[in-house]
C-alpha cells in the first residue's frame, strides 16, 4: 500500500503541505523558556501546530503499517480503504494545506486512536469505514472533483469539521463538481446540497446539519461528530458528549469569553483562536451542576466542557485547556518526563485533585494553573473593574499561585523529569516568581480545581 505522492512525483509516506516545513521545527532552549511562561509567541504557535500535524501523520502511518499485515481486515474493506486513500492523494494534489487541516481536526485524532485500538477483522473494518468521510472532507475542502459511495453507520455520515447527514440510506453517494456537491442515495436524485468556497463548506437540504462557526476565528461548536468525545465519555465521571441543542447560548458565551480575554490579555485571546479548532459541549449525565472540562492527547485543539455559569468561567476553561493541548504536543516533540528505569512511577498529592497524580499529571496541572494565575493577575488590573470583581480576581490568582508553587517543588524533586523537562520547570518557576506572590495559608490538598478539570 502506498502513501500520498509528493508534488515532485516521488513516492511519499504522508500528505505533504508545502506551506509548512517537512518536519516540526527544532525546540530550542529559548523556545522551551518562552513556552514555560504559558504565553506562546506566534512562531511558537506555528511550531506547535507543525508538531500536532506530525503526530497525526504518525498515527496515520501506524494505521497504514497495520493494514499492510494480512489479514488485518477482509479484502473488500482493504479495497475501499485504498480507494479512499487514492482520493486523499487526489485532494493533496489540489491543495495540500487543506488536506493537512482536515487530518489535523481533533475528531480525526480520536477516530484514529479508536480504530488503532480495534481488534483485527470485522471490528477494525467497520471503524475503518470512517476514513472515507475523512478523505471526502479533505477533497471537498481542497476543491477536487470526485464521486464516492460512503457508509452511513447508524444512519449518520459525519464530515469532520463540516457537519453531519442523517439518512435512512447507506451507503450515501457524494458527488462533487465545481463549487457544489450533493449527498444522495446511490443512483438517486435530490438529497442535501453542499457549497464550497475557499476551503469552507456549507450545506442545506434533507437530513443535513452543519457545524456552527464561532465568532472571532476558525473555531466550531462541534455537537455532531460521533468522534468528538472519547467513546467511553470524558473524565472521571465518563461524561458523554451533549446531543445537539440550540447553539445560541454557547455562541453568546464564546463571544463574551473571547471579549473578556481580549480585554484582559490580548495575546492569550490570539493563542486560543490560533490553537483551538472546536468547542465540544458535554452533558452532565445525571449529575446536575457538575462542572468538568477536558483535553485529550490524541485530539489537541478540542476543548470539551460542560455548560458554564458565566463568560469568565468559560474564558478560564479555554485558557486552562489550551495549556493542556500545548503541553501534550510539546511533550511529543521533546519528552519532558520519562518513567524511572526501575520500579513504578511515583504518585503525588496535588491541590487541584483528590487523587494522587503521576509526574505527567502534576506537570500538566501546574502548567495550566500557572496560565490561570497569569490571566487572573492581568484581569485584576483591568480599568473600571468593580472592587468586588478585582478582589475575586486577586483571590483566585493567589489560590493558583499557591497550587503551582507546591507542584513546582514536587516536580523539581522528581527524578522523572528529562533534562529538557527540568529546564522547562525551572523556567516555569521563574515566571511564577515574577507574578505577585500571595500571603495566607497553603491551599488544602485535594480540593477541586476552580475550572473543574477532569484531565
């Protein structure tokens, strides 16, 4: 089985985007120090996006390698996969950047991880069918002309980052020519109509539901994709993805949260819109009032969260979870910690969760809370802020600073940090020292994070 062909005609192993370097840029000590401050410069954001893309291609290569083994899947499933791969190659020839953007969409990472975990045989073949929708989405966004039959398991055909078709027919015939495409029963007429322009695809017609594009950037409210959340649910409560509801409240809270970030910390607002691709609503699932948020290593760029009571709460969730995504990609580029050569990894008590955490969890939490402390310190300086709001911002800043200080001590005493990880934590400590140090007693170990992080 071959990979997509680079533009020069030589045989390649992955889709190539000429607008990006052939691999992620080198993470220098200066880059590590900047990222440790939780405030990525534009060049650092580009490096993280390249790292995300490289990680996604590694997952895709793992799937290709597995399918080269016989008999991973029955012959018909293999033939369909090869047809879909050829479409991906065709799309790449039209617009490599849009192919890369499709492959990097968070739900594609979740699908890849879920598929790689499937046993050989029919289970793997069924999960493999979604690759056709991924390839078709890339081809739609790239402006390629094509015709393809796509499975619609459970009466749903999801096009990642675009929308979902509900249908009683499977397979569904997708025919694209020029600016228009149509989803219809094979050999049938009518169906949903898709329109494409400059890489964006919109649709209308029977059974079609499109994703809501949130204001201020490329972020979408993804309440449709079957792979928008892990199959087993998110976090320790295994919260499911919320079903589609009116997107108005989410859109209003997003606009208000982004406005608050732009007022308090414009650089962070820019980072959020540069690195996030979708906001995924979670359902409390029989736990009224539960607040939880999550980011997953295989799907950076997606923030999963339950509804929030205020725009400030959502703003904090966006900042908090963006740090998790950044650190996951950075750790893939430059390992920051590693298990000890002998014995089990140590577990540590932290202030933001009741359960002991491994070093990776301590680092993730400390990094996210350092960003929140930085944000709240800046929010406390906003002109015209009411005295009670200013006091609350300082109180929340001080709480985060105490939590991070305790965690940094744990990390610097650990033998599980790599040399780069130690440099990173030392730079975090320097940034911590630069923020206003609080007085008062230590925070109680085991209390919940104010964000409700469930990572």
